[in-house]
């Protein structure tokens, strides 16, 4: 193995171990939390190494960059997740080239993804990005507006609304880190009580992974801890 291989492989093992340890400590099964490897800005070669070490789900934030890597890696069994901000002129590519989208925050974008999902592909898995902490600079829909948007999206036949995603404001205190994740979990429970069927909480990154797992994350999105700093 060359040094790159070695580093990514041991970093992946360490992140898997961290997830498993935290899950067990919280009375959860480690298999209930899936690891999304966030490969934005990293080359296709890094994805190939992680794939060789058993990683199948990769997250990308920039459409053009992702399409180039997908082409390079054609033939590998990879589940592609789009996690970045979505511009209207990018929805066609996202609908055609991804399995999941974590960052839907407007009905108009959902309508376009639904209309542009190619015939013959399974419904696109969709998460609503929620702005839990309520900062004006952060993307995501306000919790108060989530219910109407979720019901609107749930009606679109080529999308499958699976749950919620959030990116909280950075915070170093491991206890305080849990609050926005707790709120996201409770919001999903409210929506399910309201007739929706959601099973996915996408929350937790390199610096707040443990807090997210403790509050019920089902997908954690980890870049830096696997691939190194960007
Ligand atoms: C970049 C990014 C991540 C990964 O962040 P790390 O701190 O590198 O783990 C997760 N989620 C989103 C939405 C991102 O843009």
C-alpha cells in the first residue's frame, strides 16, 4: 500500500470504530448509523481507495466536480449523495446522477428534481435541510416551515422523502453540540406523528459526530476525519 492508501484506510477504520463505540454507549446498534464519506474537493483516487476498504456511500457538494469523478469511477458500485447548496440550473444533473439529496430547502427545487428524475430510475431519496439554529446566514428551512414543505414533497412521485438533515453552527462544547441534533430528532418525530413516514436523520460531521450519534443520527457525514483537511 502507498502512504495515501494506508492513511485513508486507517482513518476509515478509526471513524467506524468511533461510531460503533458511541452507538454502543448510547444503547444503539452500530449498524443503525451509516457512514457517508464526504469526498468534496478530494480526487477520484481517494474515493477509489476508500471504496477498496469497503466504503460505498460518498457525499459531494459541487455538481461539476462530482460528475467528473463519477465518470472516472464509472463501474464501481457507489451510492452518491448530493449535500451542497442547490441552484435551479443544476437540478437536472442532480436528478440524473445521484441516489440521495440531503439539501432540499425549497418546493421549487423539489418540483424540478421530481420532474427531471429520469424515467426508469427509482425515486430520488430526499432529505429536507433544516436550519435548526435559526441563523440568517445558514441554509435550510426554518423548523416552523418544515411541515408544509414536507407534505408538499411527500406528494411528488419521483421523490422519496426520507427525513431531515442539518448543519449546526460550529460549537466546541460536546454537551451543547447535542441541542440542535435533539431538535432535529424531535422535529422528525413530530412530522411522523403528523402522518409522514420518515426514517433518516443526516447529522454529525467530523467535529460533532459523537453528539449526533447520541441524539439518533442515522447518517453521519464525515470528510476531514477520513480524507484529511481540505
Ligand atoms: C463538507 C461537509 C461535511 C463534512 O465535513 P467535515 O467537517 O470535513 O467532516 C458534511 N456535511 C456537509 C453538508 C458538508 O458540506
